[in-house]
């Protein structure tokens, strides 16, 4: 089916499409999601097919209030309760044992369900008007850069969905932090908007899944979040610029322009002392650079601290060949 995709701020129109088992792009504080009623198998199928996403890669469930967690999850442990109290609503996704009422298609047959209570007024308003939660992966084709504006969604999903609910540019700009539990330990499965230090201030030491061998979050592929243009992540911009002399280079940098490349081929993402702003601008800048027809996009690696570590994680995957 081909749609004449509309963009607007009409929450009731978004509800209308969702109620009739269509899919709609919604804003969240992290990135835009491609949303479907979790109880509608036809709608869930449309999400997988619009994204060209493998059926083995499950979807995060977005809820209107914390009560839903107890409807959807079998067992909410004490650490989970602490994290829920401290970070929801917000950019935290929690993996908990699923109840049977959730269709297996949503969790790709896995024993856990991923749940998140977003902090975006338009998403919250919409969710409160629905009788069901929304399954929503990021609203990009599988493997590509996530969208942080309604226009990004339109560029990638135009014609495939009836409606894009416009909530402006996403504040956080990178995806939620995904956590789960192993025995009595809290495990971070995806670095994201909430930092390790913020989590540890609430639950004590957490473990990074990259240090364990199990693949619990199947979407955490080595190559992901990628522009079509090759991307090089490097500490040494000067060397990289020299290495690619003669090529059309786009540069993503921080604090100030490099003197070695014309300014019009550079984007300053923000100051390194304000990494949240860098995260906010990251995907937009990657979208602009990818559309500009460069041979290579060079990006400067950030210090591996706080949100910088999450940004480096995304850039590492984006640069993976
Ligand atoms: O910020 C976000 O989390 C955004 C917004 C739209 O909420 N969503 C998002 O969804 O990033 P997505 O589908 O692009 O990434 C979700 C990740 C995938 O790696 C997926 O494999 C993992 O979460 N995941 C989802 N459900 C899971 C489950 N039941 N068990 C393990 N991993 C799960
Ligand atoms: Mg995604």
C-alpha cells in the first residue's frame, strides 16, 4: 500500500490511524518512533515491513503510565523499581520477564519485554488517549541513522505510512539507555541518553553487556546507525584529512572549525563541555552530511565520558564496515 504521507500535530488523527491498525510516526525525547498497537498483529507486521527489519529484532513498548509495567511484566524486581522511580518518564528502557498477553511478534519470541515511558508531551498525550501501549522502533529503515525531526522521518518513510505526528526536534537526540537484570546485577545492553554514572548513582555498580557474551538485545549489531556515505571516526583529524586529500570530505567536529578544510564542509556539533547538545545535534548533522554527496564523512572521537561514551558507541557502529 502506498500512502500520501501527511505531517502534522493532530493527536486525534494519529489516534484514528492507530485505532484502525495502521502505523504512525511519533516524536519522543530521544528519536522518532514508528508506532503500532501492541495487540494488533497486522499493525506490528506493518512496522517490520516498513522498516525492512528482521523479525528476530524485537520492539520496545511505549506506555502511558507506570501501572502498565505491572500489566505487561511478570516480575518487577527491587532494582527495577528504583530505576523506574528515578528515570521514568525518561530515556530509559527496562527489560523484564514478559506476560503472556504480549504477542510474541513484539518480543520476537524472547522471554523479556522492553518497556519505556517516554518524556515527550505529545507522545504522552497520545498514549493517554489510547487503550493500548505502542510498540515503536526508531522510525528509520533498518541499519540507517535514526530520525530526530519529522522531516527526517518523511525523507525515509514517506509513502509507507499515513501520518507523521510532528513534535519538533528530539531533545536528547540519541536513543534510550537499555538495561536488564542478570541474577542480582543490573546490565546495560545499550548505552544511551542516561549515562552509566547516573544509573550507578541509583543502583550501584552496573555491568556493561559488551563485557558479557550473551546477545540479549539482538539489535545491537556491530554495524548500525549508519549513513550511506562511509564514515571515519578518529582522534586525529589532521592525519585523516591528509589521508583523504583529493576526496570530497565532510567534517563533523566540536568547539571550533578546522583550518584545514573550507568551513562550508564542516558542522560544529557543539562544545565538548556540553555533550548533551552534541547528542542533540548528532543525527541531524549526519543526515545533512549524508545528503551532501561527500566521499567520506570524518568525525572526531569524543572523550569516553558520560554521554560522550554513548555518542562514541553510535559513531563506532556507524563507521563499522
Ligand atoms: O529511544 C529509543 O529507545 C527509541 C524510541 C523510539 O523509543 N526506540 C528505539 O527502538 O531505539 P529500536 O527498535 O530502534 O531499538 C530497540 C533495541 C533493539 O536493539 C532491540 O533489539 C532491543 O531494543 N529490544 C527490544 N525489545 C527487546 C526485548 N524484548 N529483549 C531484548 N532486546 C530488545
Ligand atoms: Mg533503531
